[in-house]
C-alpha cells in the first residue's frame, strides 16, 4: 500500500477515438459575433454587452421546471462552455438552475454526501470511490466530459529528476480522491515505490503555494495549475502513461440517483446541451476557448492551449460501446478493484452496483 496523508480530493477509463460531429442547429449570428470579440476582464457569466438571448441548439422546452444545483470545476471542457453560454437556461427557461464552484472531486463527493448538490463535474475515480464502501452513495454517471491524457501530469521541480525513481525520498502533492491521485498511485505501484515517497493531499491552489515555498518536490495535477508549475518545472509522467499501465482516467459529470431518475426530461435536455458543448470544442474551438477563457479568467490563447491533452467524446460516441453502451461500467469495476487494492475503499460494492452507475437513458434519447 502507498503511504498517504488524508484531507480534501477529482475521474476513470475511456477509449480514445475521433468523433462524428453531432448535427445540432447553429446558434444565432449575434451569438457568433459576440463571441468573436475580446473577452471582458472579470466576466464570469454571459457577456454584459451581449444583446439578445443565447440560442438553444434545439427547440426550448418551457415545460421543464426542475430545480437543479450544479457544481462546476475549473477544468477546460464542454461543461464550462455550457455554463458560460447559459445554454441550460436558454433550453429550459422555466427551470431553476444554480451553479456552484468546487475545487476537486473530493469536495464534490462530500457535497453529494450532505445532499447539497444534484449534478457535478467529478473525476471517474472519486465517483467510483463514492459508490463503494464505506460511502456506498447512489451516484450515476451521466456524461464523459473528457478523456485525460497529458492534461494531467507529474511535474518535478529539480531538473535532475528525469523519472519517477528519482523522486525516492521526496514529497509529491496531489488532490486526494482525484483522477490525478489514481494515476499517481498507479505509477508508484508500477514502479514499486509505494513506501519510498511521501504523498500529501493538497488542493490545486494549495499545490501552487507549496511549490512556490519549496515545500514539495513534485505534483501530479491538471490545468491550469499544471501550466503554472511547468514555468519552473518539467513533466516526467502523464495520465496518458498511467492509462498505458491499465488505469485510464477521465473527467465526467455525475448526479445523485434520486435526482437523475426523477427528472428524465431535464436529463434528456441536459444531455443535448452537453452534446452542443462537445460539438463546439471540436468544430468551433476558438468559440469554445473564448468561453473557457472567461470562466478561468485567462487570455483566449491560453485557453486554447489548455484544451490540448484532452479528448472530447461526441454525443454519438457517448452512446456507443466504449462508454454508456457498455464499456463504462467495466471501467468502473476495474477502477474499484484498484482502489480496493490500495485500501482507498473498504471493499467492492455489491455485484451490479458498478454496472448500474452509468445512466444511459438520457444520452440514448438525445443521440437519436
């Protein structure tokens, strides 16, 4: 077992392949013009100078009156695009949608546990952890936001560190319960370094502060914190490498079982809107990068660079055999088996629990 020090936490497996674009109606010309301009400093929602309404990619449904508490994270994917363009609000004008920011998957799981969230961006491994003993939460996976590659990496500060073994006796920071944590544990286990390094639990902003104070030697972290560490350090491993070791990871959106099953119409429209976010990322990356830049408060050119290292599955791919068509449930089981071996969970869930985690109904309806 790998020795770790507990506290706060973020994803899992997926197969990478190019996608077939989702055929959704184009947004209005005024939206395109608004997005082609400069990003307003400090804007965190729809542009103040935008006149009119964001176009829903399909016919809006005012009959949906669901109240939804949705958590987002500072991860460059379609969820930020959806939030920034207020597409949920445009497609379900009578729904009550509220957004709250979370720093990591561990924070999300705690919020699910206190019944203060309905839907949240979360990593595959923390979602599996929540569904396993001792928590045993009824968590449903509802969307794959991205498959993680080099976007999550182990960054070392000392230039003489060229491989994982060079960190023996050193301190590595990572948000516990995150996909990065899962990838790090996999790499340490593969290298036989479980007890040879000190692994500590820090949130992304705390990792940056500890790095600047020379309190840590390395960190396995995602963007945009990763980019800041790379200004002084260098990457020696990535989640693409840990995927080749048998532990692929991804960012996903999950919901409580009760909310998801009790609001099928909301979930169908939500899936359509997320499909539009994925389409913009692949077909109109500059438009998507503008939204991400606004949400992360960075220049658009930096936002475009952050999108590198991720794969964004389309709506059709989500419904296919690699994800909600079957493969996702097997990935959850594999992730749970690894977490049990690392004593990150007390035991595996009951037979069938991981098979029931993916909620495929809404995605299947939205993709037809």
